[in-house]
């Protein structure tokens, strides 16, 4: 519930468990079924945001920047980096 992207303040442990399990499953049919179950649990019950698209971010940086790791959310985190 405290996540920076949780704009609606949603908190449901059952839905979180389904989403976490879906992230681990490699079979597309199983994954789709888990996501469908998660959607069915909260659709229409609350005012939630469902992201339908995730943009790929391309980041360029010089070779002298050491320790940088790109993360899927696109936010640039410089903790643990250094110039060499």
C-alpha cells in the first residue's frame, strides 16, 4: 500500500499473491488465468488503475559510469554508481 506508484492506495493480499505467482509462471496460459483471476477479484469493487502498456526505456550513459543498472520501471537510480 505504500508503493510510490500505488496512486489509489490499493491493498489486497489475495490479489498481490495472485500477481506474484503470475510473475513466476512461464506458461502463458497459466499466467493469463492467474491475471484473469486477479482482475476478477478487484474489478468493479474498487477504483484501481490497471496499466495496459509498459514503455521500454532506452538509457545511454558513458562507460566511465560504473555500477549503473537499468530497472524496468524506467526510473534512473544512481545509488551505488561511481565515475571512474
